[in-house]
C-alpha cells in the first residue's frame, strides 16, 4: 500500500508557471480551438443541440411521458 507524507517541505518555483503561461500566449490558440470558433462550426453545434418537435415526441414516448393535448 502506498502512503503519502505531507510532513515535508515543498518549494514551488513561481517562474515555472510564468514561463508556461508565456509559452502558451506565444503559441496562440490551438488548431482545434480555432476550428471550433468558425461560424460553420457554431451552426453545426447549434443544430446538434436543437430538438425538433418530432425529437421531443420520440423522447416522450421513450421515457413514458404523456403528451399534453
């Protein structure tokens, strides 16, 4: 069984975080992020999360919810 001891001193170098942040800023947004920000990608996402009345009826039937009529 592994144990962890919290009774030791830990030194954190604040420069590491600053260097990583600077490197990320210099690199810019990743390719995947850039691709998801296009109007086409936003439209595809909006379509994928929008439920049509037919989709709603299918879900109601699947889960046994009575339709309001």
